[in-house]
C-alpha cells in the first residue's frame, strides 16, 4: 500500500508562491497542475482549493480527492520537479475515478511521468513578454498622487 509521507507535501506559503510564480501550468476542467523543476522543492507536491469552491467542508473534500489521486499514482511521477494541484469548481461534483483519469491525461500532457521524453527544464525559465509586446522597462506599480 502506497502512502504519501508528510515530508513530501508542500506546506509553506513561500514554496507555494515559488511554484505559482515560476512553474509551468497545465489545466483541464477539474484542476490546474503547476510543474516546477527546482532543487529547493524537488519531489514535493502541494494541494490547494480556493474559497470560490465553497465552504471549508467542500474545500477539504477537494483537497482529499487531489491527495488520493496523487497518492495512487505517485510511483509513476518523476521526482525531478515539484507539483501543485489546484482544484477548480467542477471537481466539487465528481468522484475519485474521474479526477484520477483527468490527472493521468494532464500528467501525460505535462510530461511528469517516468519514461516521458519531455525535459522538464526545457520549457521553464525566465518569463518573457508575449511576442509582439515589447517591454518598456517601466514598473507597472501605481504611483501615489500628491
């Protein structure tokens, strides 16, 4: 029986933020998968459910579904990256097998499974401006009016 050790779960806000900011995202109807190849959080996984999903009971159920899906498939996942699974609204109404199928499809697309030909570091790096939009180098922060 596979278990998911506590030391492999991302808990700190700074680690979540690092994966959100620098990770590559893949999405489907049920959740968003962030993949971040890094030494600091390598081989770890985080689970999140925002308040838009509903009350605390609903959010906890969503996180349990995501944890169970990952736990059942953790032996397939490569250990050279950190993962973050963020639930979306439609996940509230489905059972575990549906979420597991969605995870397998999204993981295949992201190249997070062992034996995948994708190099996870190849598509990560500094974010650049979209093609056709030149960066002016100016800060986008609002300035106080006096």
